C-alpha cells in the first residue's frame, strides 16, 4: 500500500536554499500571517503582542504540526493493520537532550554503541529517534534490513536527504544516485567484475609483492608497520591499475614512521601529495558522517561555507588528469575510427565511451575508488588485527596456506576456493567488522515493515508502519552481532562457526542475517573481487611471515581504547584497538603491527 508523494525538492547541491526555504515555511510565513492579522485588527494591540505572540505561535505551530502528523500516522497505521515504531522519549522538546547526549557519546563510544544502548534501553530492535521532531528510524532487525534492501526494495531509495549530504563529495556517482542513473552506472561497472577478469591474479601478485617488500624492509629495522595505511595503498594501487590501467603509485610515497607520525582523519597522516589526497578523501567522509549525525539541522552549520569544498578540490586535483586523459584517448580513437570491444578496454575507457560528461566520469571514478580502497583495506586490517591477538588462528591459517600453496607457490583460483579456513576467517572478520557498518535509505511512500525478529519475545507481532519520505538507518554491524541470530557467543571471534554444519544451518536458511556486502538489487558488484584480492594477499603474507604482534606503544596519543570501555559488555571490554566509523570502518590512529619470521625455512 502506498500514498502519493509531493513534488521533488530542490537539487541536492542547493542545500542552503532548501534549508532557508524550510525555515521560511516553518517559522516566518505562519508567524507573519499571525502578525498581520493582529496588526490589521488593532494596530496598537498588534504592536504590543507581536513579539510574545510570535514566540507562543511558533511553539504552538510546532506542537500542533507534530500532533497532526502523529494523528495522521496513527490513522494510516491503523488502516495498514500495523503498529507504530517505538519512539525515543526525551526530557526536552524535540528530543534535543537525546541528540546532545548522542553527539557527546559519539566522541568516545565504541563503534555504533550509541545506537545499541538505545535498543537496550527501549528493549527493541527497531526504533524511531524522533530527533528535532523529525522521524528517523534506526534498526538492527534482520527482517527489516532485509525488507529495505531486497524484498521491499521498491519502497526505498537513497533519497533526497542523503544525496544532499553527499553531493559535494560523491556527486552523481553510483552511491549517490537512484533509478535510471544508478542502473546506468551499475550496467557499466558489472562487466569489469566478471569472473574471468577478477580471476586474473597478475595484478594482485604485483602489488602484494610491493607491499610485502615494504613490510620486510621495515621489519628488518625492527620497527612496526602501520598496516592499515599499507593496505589502503595496496588496494588503491591495485584497483587503479585493474580498473583504469594506471598505477597511482601510492606504495612508493612516504610511509608512516612509528612514534613520529601523527593521527590522521582515519588512520595515519603523511605530509606529501599522497598524504594530502588521503587526508582530503577521509575528511570528506567524516564531514558526511557528521552531517548524518546532526540530522536535519546540519545546513545551519554550513550556511557560509560547504565544509567539503576544500576536500573535494584536493581530490579533484588527483582525479581530473585521469579523466582528461580518458576523454582525450576517446576522441583520438574516434578520429582514427578505432572501436575496441569492451573486453579490451579498462573500466575508465568504457566509462568515457559511455558519456561526454567529465563530471559524471569523475564522480563514478571516485565512487569506485572509495569502494575498492576502503572496504578491502578494512577487511585486511581487521584480519591482521585478529591473527595478532589470536595467534592460534594465525598458526592454523598459515598451516592451511602452506598445505595448499607451499612456501612459495602462487595461489590460484582453485587454491583459494579450497582453503575453507581462510574463507572462514574472512567471513568471521566481515561478520564482526563489516566495512560499511551502517547505511541509510529513505522511504519513497508509506509502507509496512514485516514482523520483527523475536529478539524480545514480548514484542507486538504486528508489522510496523513506515511513514513515507522518512530516513531509515540499518546497522549491519549490530545485526551481525545480535545474539538472537548468532547465539550467546555472537561477540566472540570464532572462525569455526563457519565450519560447523549445525551453526551454519541457521545462516543457510536465513542468508540475509549476514550481509557485509549488502543485499538485493544494490548488492556490491565487487564482492568477489574483494574476496579474491584479500585472499591472495593473505596467502602471500602468511607465506612470508609467521608472527604478528600489536605495537600499542607507538599508537598516536588518543588512539587507544578509553578505559571506560572495560565496564561495558561485548567486544569493547576486550578490544585492543579503537574501531571507528566514518562511512566505512577504520582503526583510529592506524594499526601498528610487528611482522616477524620465526620459521627458519621462511625465505628471507
């Protein structure tokens, strides 16, 4: 069932005009009408009462609109045979106290713990935060996220609010568009992640060797490496050569130095051309994340300047030469009458052939780089973290790798498919630390969310009413740690769960309880590329090194877990690093690790 939608608002880039228009409609227009009415009736009375009447009327207007909206929602929910989503109830109007408490907690809390505490407080898995009188739904309920992503896909889209937050950064790229433009982007990307392309491991070998050579050089000096930074460079250089035919050579740039390198926006900071790009790239993600946390009022803090403008200028300086070259090559080929088949083109060449819009090309280029760099780098970072704190897992993983690939053999597609424990380790890391820990959609029309998971047995079994044009935030990280789905050891790192037929039976029967690469029509087209790249590199890494030790003594100040985490339940009580989220997961201050060789048969 659905209701009609109003006409679409302004373009996403016009956030100031949209915000000022809303302010006018909400505060100025109604009170102006009231003032004119009073002034026309009795000028002296109008002048006397204009200011207090204005204040009283604004409050009454806001309360009245909220009451009318609630009444309409209640009537529609009844007509749908649904219940309303439980609401957060604060002490201040508009739940301003709740918003301030959340904003303060975000600075020091464990990743997504702010939302988990709300779910625990209200004993539910789907909740309406109702911040600043605006409905905002958060959910860790697997049935509801499944509906948003797959079974109810047509009821949801990225929506205007998310596009507005991300427009300066991602523009018209695949992660910031819907409908026909999104379909066009996806159709262009899909052929380049076909099996025959991603099973060609030559590029993985090239950049794995470069990365391991750097680790060996640093380790030979008895120094720890910043693994997260290295993996970000590895994945970016490999992706750029795979998709664009150009090695960005970030692995050749200056590396972080233990005890000297400062903390960057999402890891370590280096002061060179690459460091400037990385800082801008990561700061842009933080700006988008902070806008989402502030909610409706974020434009108020950027009326006199878009906080992402400078970041995007730096990013464009890096990407524009690639775009110009692709467009020039396209025009040169057209003049010569050359028309190569898609199989012989790079992704960038194919993208340039599909459009003359250089801005669209650049936006799509940036989106693909974001996905290919941040997600796989995150996966590799947390794999190394876990084998450092659970050495038995590292030993078992290395034994399997040596059994299938030997000490020097290049991994093949068949090797990787047959290494069950390697896949189990990767799956378990993605379960506990999905690279995209939360995501956002907006309902197009009013609809009903299906019956919730039975996390709390006394929950009302009726479906939930989902208002139209309303933001819903689904939280894969919390869903994939939900004890109701994964058992009482849901917070425990245990790769064996992926090899146990009994435990796997529940997942096989309900596959969307694990969705680190999303699900439904927008499922990540590059997930197999990510699995292959991560698997290939881990084989090469564990052929070369057999000990992995965290180096907390060189972590930048303020990057280790706060002491108050130990008083909470779950992983945060035992975590040795500070996982944080800014569009994608990362380790605050980077992951500093000592890579070692104790096996005398390892080729040094």
